[in-house]
C-alpha cells in the first residue's frame, strides 16, 4: 500500500471536499481502526512486534487497516497516527495497551477530519440542510455521537 | 524545555482533567501557535532551518511556543505535531508554507484536546451549567468559534 493511498479519499480517489465526504472518510477510517482493535485484534497484536521499527496503526477510507512504518516524506500530506505503538506492547497489560492505541487512534481520526476540513471555504463549512447554518465543527463532532 | 513540560498542563502541573481545563490548555497552546505564526513570524521562520533535523512547532500551556525535535520516547504521552516542517520551508512560497504549518497546527491542537478528553468519565464529559447536558465534543468545538 503506497503513500498515495494513505493520502487519498475512498478508493484511492481525491481527498474529501465536503462536510459529508469528510464524515464518510472519518467513519470508514474509524470502522477500520475498530476492526483492528476488536475482531482482528489477534492479528493486530501479532503485527505490532516490538522488535520491528517504529510502527503506526493506519485506518483507511476503504475501511482497511494496516500496521506500517510512518510516511517517509515529511512534512506529510496528512497528520500521522501515533508512532512506535509496538514498542509499548510488551511492557503493559494487554488491555491497557489496546486502550492506549485506541485513544491515540481516536485523536488521530479527529485530526485527519479537521485537517481535511481546513480546505473548505466559508460556504462549504455550513450544512445547507438545517434552518440555521451549523458550523462544520459542530456537524463533524456531533456525528461522533451517532452510532456508525 | 524538557519532555515533561510538553506533556503537562499549565506551569508544568498535571494534565487537564475537566472540560474547562482542557479548553484552557487548548486556548493557551493555540495562543502560542498564533503568536509564532504572526507576531513572532520572523523568529519562527529563522528557526525552521531546512539544514537542521526534523523539526516540529510546539505550543505549550503557558502560551510559549518552541521549534524543537520530536519527542524521543515513542509512543509519546501526547499526540505529536507535524514533523519536518522545516524541510518544506524553502521549496514553497512563504505564505503557503505558513498556511501549511497553520493547518497542521490546528489539527494538532484538536488532537491534543481530544486525547486529554479521552480520560474523562461519563459525568466529566457533560458541562453541568446548561439546562440540557452538552456532550464534551460540542463544548470544545463550539468554543473554537469564540474569539480567544
């Protein structure tokens, strides 16, 4: 999976360009992370080998997850997830380690959504549906409380 | 400025533990970043020397900013800002480069706030003041639209 895949939106296409597209991207990436930390947890755990180099957990917009080295080119085109999660694996209780990865991953998902949102203009930032315009941040974050 | 300073809340104390403390931390870090990118921009620009190693822009809870190497220990105790901002400086228009740093910094500020917020429990996440309980995310993000 090359770097362009990490940068892009669903299916390797362009980056999300509306509040709705950003939320879809967020939801897909979140779904990938959730699977890595629940259904696929044995595979995820095994991939986070502390003897390997600095590893990160990526969730992509096609709902796939990957444990991989960080992007080589810096500054990166998107915010990066927490680096070196594998180094903490064997020094902690398994449950605590998974919680640590989950918290860092949640924080990363939010940072990616807000990074994409920075390119929206004044009109893009308002959802046309409600009677009163709603700032993007409220739309994005309120959606966090809706079951995905 | 040692690593414990980066991790901690205002004045090197403990991490913020309520919605209000998290917002204060966010506001102070944001104020630091804003100053680096406006009033102190010449100094900031000069410090981001492309011949140095990977540098990051940190904003701290005492409203100080710093251009520094990333934390050595990984995984870090807090989400890290964009790495290697100095490498992009001379290959871009100055205004575009500052905009790139600003977008990455905004995204980082949000990720730090949400990272701190993950340790709040169900009660902590609701602001007791309003008549109807307001989820933490809405409080934090709505405050982004209030002039700091």
